[in-house]
C-alpha cells in the first residue's frame, strides 16, 4: 500500500518505436506568437507549443508538454486493448464515447492528477531541497544510463518518442511524487492522519486486508537438482496432516500452532538465532501484495488465507515450496496501522480530484488525437531514418572501411558488417 496515486511516468510505457468537462466560456487560445523551439515535439506533432495551456485545475495550469505524454499513453492503452486496429477504428466509440473524446478525457484525468497535486503543494508552500534535487538528478542519470545500455537510445531520444520534455518528465516522475510524500508527512506530523479504531476497520474492509500466520513444511531439495517427486510430496503431506491433527487435538490449538510454527516451520529464519523472520505472519491484500510493500504471496496461500476467520486453522495447502498450515488473524496490527497515512492520503487525493474545478481551453477543444498520433509516427520514422543514416556514415568513415580493396591486396578482407 505504498502511495501510488501519482502514476510514475517511467519506463512502464512502451517505447513508441516498439509499440505502438469543459465549460461554455472558453479562454482564448493561449498559443504564444513567434517561432517554436526546434526541439518542440509538441509543436511538430500537435501544432501547439509545449507551453500551451490546455486546461486549468483549481487554477493550476496544465500545459501540452505534460498532457500530450498522457494522450500518447491513452492511445497506447487503447491499442493494446484491441482498439484502434486501423484508421477506420478511430471513427468508432470506446465504451459508448467517441474515440477522440474518450482518449482526450483519459489523458485529462491523468494530467489533472498532477495538476491538482501541484495546486495543493503550492498552497502548502512546499518546495524541494537541494538534497532532493541532487537525488532526483541522480535518478535521471541512472535512467539515462539504463536507456543507453538496454535500449540503445539516449534519454532525450526516449523522451522525444514520448512527446515530453525532460523538465516535464522530471516533474511528473520525481518532483511531484516527492513533494506529495512531503505533504503527507506534514499532515501526519500535524496529527491529521491519526486513525481511530473505526478508521482502521473501514480501511481494512474497503481495501480488503487480511492476515495469517503459517507453518511451512518444505519439500526436500534433491541433490541432483531434479524436481520433487509425487512420493516426496505425499510424504510431506502426511507430515502436515499429522501436525494439523496434533494442533487441533491440543487443549489450546492457537498456542500449539505457535509452538509448532516456531519449532518446525521452514519459512525464512535468521541464520544466527534461527528465529523466524516473520513470526507475526503476513498481512496482505486480496491480490497477494503485502501491505508493507515488501513483496507478494502465492495465489493458493492468498485464497486460503482470505477464507479464514480469525483463529481458524486451515487444512494443508500445497505450493511450490511445500505444504502450509495457515492460522487466520485479525488484520488490525502494527503493519496495517503503519500504512494508514498512505490510505488516508489516497482518500484525500480522491477528494481533491472529485472537487477540482477544471476549465479547458480552445486549444484543448481543437486537439485531434489521431492527427497528433499520425504526426508522431511520421516523426518517429524520420528520427529512425536519421539514426540509420548517421550509423551508416560512421561505419563508412571507420578505419575498417578504409582497408584496401581485395583487388589490391593478396587476400580479401571481410567487412566488419558482414
């Protein structure tokens, strides 16, 4: 349950080359006069400069530089979902809404999230420290290195393909989430996110939070690396059945469960003390993710745990690791309470979004998603052709290309490109 409302504008989106509420009184088109910058991809694809205001949310301006990134994202999502298979598909509807309007609204909602957040951040007077900016620059540098290493593109080339400037990307991917985290900490320190027992219970019910302890009887590891046999599985299952019967027959089954767990469970242990890493069990969501954000659980474990009442002990459950015996617990615990500020912040952001006053501009109304996408595809092809021409020029100018021809030498020399 990490704070995740502000969508990370990171590498989760595919590279373009590889993927492929308005008001009655509109403000005048704010496109500035003069010649756009040569690297203004927004102007080259949508006919508006990157600083063109497309809407305001609570008085905070949202410009093309940020919006067009999310419009491209919306188009990619639609294509990956089976829509927009050809040009005629643009004339159809998505969920009862004309395609262009649907995609523009998707992009508006995503951009609105950052815009509303910035309005609240500005109200609170929060800014990033020099240390924060140094950390952000380090992350941007790491991203640039990864792009070069794994995709063979520069950071600028990647961002151009996403139709966003480095400044806007850095703002959405790093600056706004960091500032919102700071805002959350401010609310928490002020006591605004101090929960009552009722608040915790409401969070548990609305988010679907569960908690279980478990005993794991592990499958053996064969020395030759072979898979566990059915006979070996049956032997572990018999041990689990016997242990369950022993626990259920005890005068205090819960205490007997804890004793068996601490003595026999094959779950992770401290190599020095031999104590279990998670004697308190696991607290998780219905999708299996742990509430502390440290990982996720296998589906059979999760489904069994969800069905258990507090104090109820399960039958042995098989996973790839072995057989588990689960004990249902009350999910109102330290881990759950620790993530309440994240939950409360999410609720607050939802309220911000619902209450935000959005006013679109004439430039927003005139924006044509299909024309924008078609132009970006053509521009992408042009970039690709330029890169190929540059690579060819570099190859022809390399020392290997200057090797004397086979006719002038005693033996032919094979080209490095062969």
